[in-house]
């Protein structure tokens, strides 16, 4: 699943893929913003992304569908 985080006063977005479900990502973002704690997510390579909740401008949680890679027969 692709995630895009917009950070306040930063031109570039933080974009990464994760193996977490949309509900897990949504719950993590909502809990962090509600409690004022850092948002902590893990990408599909095992790296942790930590964003202070007060710095978050927006979060876009992408689709969970896996796209096929390769050549298809026409």
C-alpha cells in the first residue's frame, strides 16, 4: 500500500509503501494526532518513519491492491 504524508512547511511529501493494512495506518495516524504523539509507521523495507503529529499536514492512504509486474499477452 502506498502512503503519502504531507508535512507542514515542507515542500516535499514523504512517500513510501507499507505492508500494513489501510485500517492499521489510519488507526496509527488518528491515535497519534488525537494524543499528540509522533506518528510511527514502518515501510515495506523495514525502515521506520516517524513524524511529529503536530507537523502533519495530511495523509493519503493508497489502495491495497497489488499491481502485476511484467509483460502480458495481447
